[in-house]
């Protein structure tokens, strides 16, 4: 490799990374009254209950937007007419190369939800302002959700969302 250094400080050491088979996808939904939907569930890794935007995975090599549409429908029963990419994020980049793509979905219609068998979800509608306050005060800690909420708040403040 021409003597290139691949380790921090070019020293000796053991480094590894976790590589996921999916791209993480998240969906921030916003209706005409500036309401959004969060999914509540117990997260085993945290030993805690978590409120999050609808999230899931899209197999690498597939269209992440299609994965986001599927996750939104499965978890909430919602379909959206308009989709906009908000962010690409690297999650826990000290140990993993996991990529997340976060979308904003508007023009909502309600259909039947179909969560996976392993998911015990509570879906709840909140005003966007309430969700923003939850992110601000630490009631929402999921990084994909917090990033999406802050981005939408900025877009609303700049008048870039109707």
C-alpha cells in the first residue's frame, strides 16, 4: 500500500470495526398542522424505553428511500406523497461504518400498520414543538431522531418548509 498508515498515530495496535448489512433509515413525518409521529419501544441494548422517529434498515445495495417508505408504513401505517432527504449520518463512527440516511415525509395518508413480530411499538402523534422540546430536554436521545428534529426546526425557522 505504499507505506500508508492506517492506524491512529501510525502506531501498532488492534483496531476493528463493526460493519452492518443495512443502511439505517429514519423518517421524520410532518403533517399540515405541524404534527409528527414518534414510535415508542423498549430498547434492549439500553435497558430503557425510547421515543424515536420511525426507523429501520435498508439492505446495502438497495434504494434507502424504498426502505424508509417500507419502515414508515410498517411501523405507523403512514404513507407520504413527498419525500426529502434531510441528512446522511455516520453512527458511532469510532467503532462502526454504519451509515444512516434520514428523510422528511409530508403529504401523509393513513393505512394499516404491520410491525415485525419482534417489535412491540407504540405510535403516538405529537405536535412538532412538543417533540422539539423532548429532544432539547433529553427525553429523546436517539441520534437519528435528534438530528432530524433539529434539522426540521432549522428549516421551519428559515421558512424553507410550509
